[in-house]
């Protein structure tokens, strides 16, 4: 079994234990089991929870060993799980109840190893601290594309840029000049949303520092951050972030690009160049192509008329780049779709509340059962101020081919 599959199975096992804890608590509350039976069952589940969490830590270390030196240096900083596990309130829980919080100060929680070679100017990120440890099964990389601004309000009003049509052209004497049209800017609002989750763990897990840290990092923090990344791309704006693919947040020039395709032997490399050309006609420099991994593999498989791989054969490692624009592959972009953008110019993340971790035994019957409720949450807003800096559409040669 691969380490990725083993990691997934361990997380499922921990989920089942958590469900069992909730069920036995419910049965005790309904007088279906005795206090002794409750304590015995929780002790048994606690031992299993520690065992699986320790195995999760071992898998995490095995997966992390292949990371680059830069990632290793970043991971040397304490993660949320390590901060929680080493907190004095946990170490001294015998002296009283456990209730405390850990805040990461909006450091946006992604030491997944995703490199970002694009040179850009970040507005300000006073809360950013690199090195938050997460599981590397899917890199947390989308958030690195955008500038961050800390805020103290729940809603951000901003101007959303309108369309622009350049009418400049050489015109014969006496003929009518072309009209340059600027679409009207509109006032928009980005609401800060709260994204979070809770989990119930046993006394045994709390007292095992390494297992506890792995549990927080992998099962709680990583899943929350993956949710944020998905919303930055696919969020509908209804009770969640309004992502890049929300209507009105992007510009679709795919049809215009297709008009320039060669009459014969056209391929997706041609389409990518023509999309880039449409983007650069606005005098905006593209930073990244976002593609589904399947579409990148499809490009790698394309061959010329002699049967040679265009991006190089199996013995060469094709650089993830299209016409000089770095390519970032992510399953968060649907297969057959693309996003091309200058993300610093196009959108901003507003940090309302940092990634926040809390633990308490004062939740229902926790104190009597020696159980603890963990909670992780984060509040942020996302604004796409300039849809002209975000292109998106079908990554197919014809309109009906996808």
C-alpha cells in the first residue's frame, strides 16, 4: 500500500473512533450503558486513537522525507499541532480544566512545498509566517498566489473594474475613428466567512505529544485549509467565498482565441498561446496557468508528425510551463478547464481572523468522560477586484468538444 493510501486509511480509522466516542456518549446520556461501561469503552478507544495517530505521524514523516531542503527549513518552524501539543495547559492538565487557544496570526497555513517563482509585489502581509506543516498529499498552493491584507471588519467594500475595449487603430483620413470604451466600475462587497470544524479526542491522545500534534496537523488543520483553497477557486459566494470561477469574477476570451487557431493540425499548445495573446493585449503580464493534472498529462502526451513527444520523452522531465508562463496543476480546476491570471493584480485575500485552535474539556459530558473537544477555525474574505486579470474557460479546441 502506498504511503498516500495508508495515510487516507489512518484518517478513516480516526474518524471511526471519533464517531464511536460520540455514540457511546449518547448511549450513556440515554442510560443505555453504565458509567463503568462508558469508562472502559473510552479507555479502549483512547488506546486505538493513540495507536493510529502515532502511525499517522510515522507516515507523515515518511512522506515529508522526500521534500526539498527549502521545505525542510520551512517545516522546522512549529506547526499548529506542535504549538498545541507543547502548550503548558496540555502539559499541566492534571492541575485543572484544559481550555486554551493557539493562533497562527493569519500566516495562511501552507508549507506544502509549492514553489512560486513568479516575481510579484505583495501589498502587505504582517501576519504571514512561513513553515506551517501540512500533509503533502495535496499541496496547499492556491493561496500563495494572492496578496493578503489583515482587516478588522466583517465585510469589505471595493471597486470591481469594468470591461475595456481599445478602439485605437490606424484610420484613413476622413474615416471615423475607433471608440475606446471603458466599462463602468461597480461597488462590490466581499463578506468574511468563518470556516472551521471540531473533533472529540481522548485523554490518551492528549497526553501523547507527537500523536496529538499529528492529529491536529493532518486531520483538522489540513482539511480546513483544503476547504479554503477549494473556495478560492470554486466558491459560489452564497454563504462561502466568491471564488475565481464565480460568474463576474473572470473574463472568458476562449472563443476569441479559437478564431486564431490554424485551419489544420491545431492543438492545445496553439490554444494556450492564443489565450495568452488575448491576455497580453490588455498589457497585463500573466503569472500562472492553472490546469487540471489530467490536462497537463494530455499536453505531455502530444506528439509531432514524426511521433516525438513535443514536451520531451519519458526520460526527460518536462518543465511545467506554457509559452513562458508557469503552469500550476491542481484538481481544484475541473478537467477541460483553465485559469490564466495575474493573481496579484486580480484579487486579494482579507484576513479577518487567523487560523485559531482551541481545546476544552468543558463540552457536554467531556469532563466526566476525560474527553476533549478540539476546534479549529479561520475567518477571511476574498475579493476579485479586476476580472480582466483573471481569464477562465474551456481548455478545448472547439466549443462542443467538452
